[in-house]
């Protein structure tokens, strides 16, 4: 299937024109990875679920294929260890907890070189029942990842999009994915990917250093959801 008009595709491989992408989910066996994988597969992209354990990745890919409700889309899911997923994909999503982020990146840095990499990681801790943001020395996990793998084209996004909603595509989230990057074409690519997901609007949220506000807003959002016993998300009005 050929799609993807506009500048986003230029960011990937201008010579190949409009087309679907091979997308790797690093740590894709968790809730966030599964949810993004489901949405991206429904949009027509090929998905490779990554894990520290190849068997777990293959099993997750099989489960997602079983639940997606369409034979055509089921074929879009495969699984591999994180290094192989990073090597195979054109766009990588990093969906591991902050505690594992640097070790995973160190193990796949060569495979990520030159690729658009979407960092969803929000560094959080729970103190006395409250969720708090942890401020990394660089200001954000996104900038820390950029420092660790500077050859990748880093984009921070999807922090405030709850996995629960992504995993239930029919539920029409009606939310925004706020997208930060210093790489204009990579940012456009990820805004486009977000726009392809059901009920999600991609919003340009500026430079990668703005990721610190996104990561912090995640803690706030979780605390609000706890107070209201809800699954709210964030939408910017007036734009
Ligand atoms: N859950 C949400 O609603 C949500 C929303 C927005 C953003 N996020 C962000 O997305 C990321 C993933 O969230 P999640 O809820 O999916 O987390 P998770 O289930 O705790 O972890 C995701 C996967 O990461 C791998 N992993 C766990 N610990 C690791 C470590 N120490 N080193 C390397 N890999 C490790 C595991 O895969 P394997 O064991 O198979 O390798 C696990 O299945 C987090 O950084 C979170 O802040 C989450």
C-alpha cells in the first residue's frame, strides 16, 4: 500500500516515495509498546516487536495479531530481540522504563544510527503515594537518550497518551500526541504517524528540550487520573 504524502516520508527515504514503514518497538512487550504497535499496524505499517527475550517478542507479536481482528493486519506483526528489531526497522519507538533506558540504548546504539527514534520514556517515581517526575541531569530522558546515541534522529512523543486507550483502538481517544524534536523532518514524520492513529492528533511541541515538560506532565496526569479514578489524557485547544 502506498501512502504518506508530504515531508514526513522525505525524512525516511525520499527516493522510495510514499509507502508504509517497518517500525520497531524496543521493549514492545509492555503496555505502551503493545498499544503503539496495534495503532501503527492498523495504520498499515509493518511492526517488529522487540524484547530482551526473542521468545517473548514473538509471543507478543502473536497475541497482537490474534487480537487485531483482521487477517491482513495480523500479517504485519513479527517479533525479535531488541537488537534485531532495531536493525530491521526504519523507525524505532523506545518503550522501556526509564530504569532500563540507558542499558538498552547502549546495546542497540549501532543499529539506531541515522534512524528516526521516538522516545516515549517518562522518568517517574512514586513517593508517599504520589507520582513524581525524576529530573535527569540532562533535563529530560529524551535529551539523555540523545546524548547516549547522538547519531539517531531523536523525537520525544506519546508520553501523555495512555497505553490503555491505544490498546482499544475502537475507543476513539480524542487526544493529542505532543511531539518534540530538533530534527524538523523527523518531527514531521512522527506527527504524521500520530495523525494516522485512531483518535490521535499529532502536535508540534517544539524543540527536544521541551520533552522535560512532557515528561513532567506525565506525572501530573497520572496523579489527576488517580484523583478522578479516570483515564484522562491531554488535548491542546485553540490550535
Ligand atoms: N503505560 C503507559 O500508559 C505509558 C504512556 C506513555 C508513556 N509510557 C512510557 O512508556 C515506557 C514503557 O511503559 P510500559 O508501561 O509499557 O512499561 P513496562 O511494561 O514496565 O515495560 C515495557 C517493557 O520494557 C522492558 N523492560 C522492563 N524493564 C527493563 C529494563 N530494566 N531494561 C530493559 N528493558 C526493560 C520489558 O520488556 P522485555 O522484558 O520483554 O524486554 C517490558 O515489557 C515507559 O518509559 C513509560 O514512561 C507509558
